């Protein structure tokens, strides 16, 4: 017997959340569990803001399967798309909308993504490690810090990193962030031989990594929040910097020109991108705390106050990738990748 956790995005607004439920299946001998061999399943959409009570059954269609590092060998996590009873994508199915853009031509530019997921750990109503009354010392020593006076929650972060690796999730790295109790992991491009950082793969992996963070947080009595401004005041918000490259930006002959062209198009479409980059984004994009003001668009080499940054080593090489620093931590990667591709490919 195998336990498969079916994971999907609900219909909550303005930010869709994760839901999951487990099904017991029996793998046929020599038939590994895969999206193709897993049964479709249904759920009560009226309890997930996805349907009304009198017509509530929606379909879970597995699209990506990972070994489950929490339950261990023989058990799986399945990322699912949500479909209507007739098999068409449900309106909340943002993955299907990304697929459509890829099929409409975006796949041809061979896009790769790498996403930096920042988040804050909370215990009860305070960030982890914060005093019950008042505030910790001002920001400064915490980013990439070490020591029990500077970093909080490392046991969970280590467990999460190892769980991601065991699941085959493309985790690139981790670091403690600027606000105490705040952390980051990156999912996507790693430069490994034969590993694809195509948008559907990277986004599925990011959602799976988020699910694992919440799930392991249960064991530690700690909750991760993706709110873009978890603590008001002089504290860094949480973003989801989205790094993007195409065949043209990675080619030394065309790289710099292709990156500049992409940035010009992103500037023209700034307002549309902001609309799709997560709720409450204005609380984070203030022009302070390593952000560019939400109403402005700036780009620059090594500029962490920019909307789009070209990393210094990329500029030196003349090819590589650009970093969109605008998305909030609570963004939907299917939506952010879709919007970047629509803009860059004129779709
Ligand atoms: P930062 O200096 O902004 O904190 P990180 O080291 O946290 O950068 O993350 C770098 C990100 O860049 C990773 O998510 C990685 O996957 C991504 N990346 C690197 N090269 C490429 C590339 N060619 N295409 C797309 N993403 C890339
Ligand atoms: Mn980073
Ligand atoms: Mn960061
Ligand atoms: Mn970054």
C-alpha cells in the first residue's frame, strides 16, 4: 500500500492557499507511481472557495509526483491541477493558464526560472525568537547569521532542506534573512547536468516546497507566513525574487542585448506585472528595505534598490539571467512566470 498526498491550490482570494488530502493506492508491480498511473480524485469545492454547495464536486488531476520525505519510502506527494467536472481547467487553475502561454509560443525561447522564496516563521502571534514584549535588536546582524542570539528556527530549516532534497525538489540554497525569524530558500535552476528549470517544473517544485515547509512546521509548532510585510515598521518584508533566462540571454553573443530588450518590455508593462505579483505588495515595495517603490521602475547592475537587477557576474560575462525583485513572497509562481513570459514573448 502507498499513501499519496494529493496537493492543490484552493480558491481563496486574494491569495490562494494549499490544501491536501491523502489517498491509499496500491502500486502495480513494476509500475512506478506517476501522474499517469494515479487515479483522478474529487473534492468538495464548496469548502475551498471553488464551488457552490449544490454543485460542489471538482476534480484533482495529478500532474507531478514526488517521493514523500515525511511519510518515507513508498509514499508520495502529488501536485494536482483542479478541473471542472467536464475536465476543463477550473478558473482557479493558474497552472493551466501558464501551460497555455507556453503552448502559445513561450516554450520556444527555452525559459528557465529560479525563485527565491522568503518567509517569516511565527510562533503564535510573534516572529520566532522575538521577545514576548517589545522588539529584538535592530536589523543588521541577522542576515546569514550564526548563533542562538541571531538565528531562530534552524532546526526546521535544516529538516525542510533535507526533505526537499529527499523529495527530488530542485532546491538551490538557503539563507537566514535580514529580519530575525525570517528565512529564504531558492527553487529552480541549479546548473545540474540534465536537470530542466522550465517554468512548469520550477513552479510545481516551489509549491511542493511550500507545502513541505507548512507540513514540517506542524511538527515544530512553528508556522511560516508568506505575507510580504509580516511585521510593520523598520523590518524587511518578504519577497520572491524571480530569476529568469532564455536561450538568448544565456548566449554570450546575444545575452546583453536580449536582457536589455527584456527589461525594456518589463518596464512598459510594469503596472500589469504589479497587479499580478501578490496581494498587499505596496506594503513591501516602499523604496526602502532593498526595494524599489511600487510606482517606479528601475533597473541596474548589482542594484538591490531596482525593480530588475542584472547580477554583477552576469554583467561581467555578458550573458545569463535577470532578477525581477518585485514579486511578493505570497505570489503564485504560475502567475508570475506566465506574466514574465507574456511580456518577454509579446503574447
Ligand atoms: P541573491 O543574490 O539575489 O540573493 P540567490 O543566490 O539567493 O541570489 O539566488 C540566485 C537565483 O538565481 C537562484 O534561484 C537560481 O536558481 C537563479 N539562477 C541562476 N542562474 C540562472 C539562470 N541562468 N536562469 C534562471 N535562474 C537562474
Ligand atoms: Mn537570495
Ligand atoms: Mn533574500
Ligand atoms: Mn535576490
